[in-house]
C-alpha cells in the first residue's frame, strides 16, 4: 500500500471500552473502502470514523462505537455460516508511553508494507490509527485489525478466521 490515509474526521469512539462487536450490520458510512479478492473470496475493508467493518464472503463484521449498542468486545465469538466457520478474537492492552509509541509504529509499518491493507491516521495524533490486513489461508482467509487510543495508550487488536467447512 502506498501509505496510510490521513483522515480529517476525528474518532467517534473515544476509547476501547466503547467498541461493540456486531455481525450482520449493513454498510455504515465509511471514510475509506478497499475492495480485494483473496483466495477467490470478495473482501471489503471499510474504515469508519467509529472504527471498522470487514465484509468477506457471507460475513459482515462490525467493530465500532454504535449508537444504541453497549460497548465491550467479547474475547471470542464463533458462528457457522452456510459452508463457513467464523471465529473472532479480541484483545485490549494498555502500554506505557514509549512502548505504546513503538507498538503503533510497528502497526503502521506492518500495514504500510502489507499488500492487502487499509489504514487511516486520525487527526490530532500520528498514534491515532485504525488498521486492517487480510491474509489468505489454506481453507479460507483471516484478517487482523488494530485500533489505537493515544489518550489512554490502549490498543485493541482483533483476529478473525473464516474457514470453509
């Protein structure tokens, strides 16, 4: 990818605790969209002001600050779709200032160098980032996302696998 997108829209979610996980939500207004085909599966990476959506095959995954939906991500979630098994994991970590900066730099570098990535840098801090990458797997695909919060020095990392059954 040729670089992160310098966004002009501020975060709508102010911290990791406001993120909610929802499957099946329709497309929300996106700040940027990247459409890919990975292992024969159509994928849309959607960068939101309130975090992300990934649409892949039968899956519509939303991790975002959503009006009327209580925040808090599950550690894991799984669901079977026709012919597919979906598994989501999430982790929230808090870091000291120096380590937070180093972790965000790693996320930005990883996304910059990845051929199937979309990431945005929110205004006010080069450490306010939402990033997504997609990988082909032997029986499907997987994607990772990162949401960074400089004000609390927390990073939300998710990993999802979509595998043919």
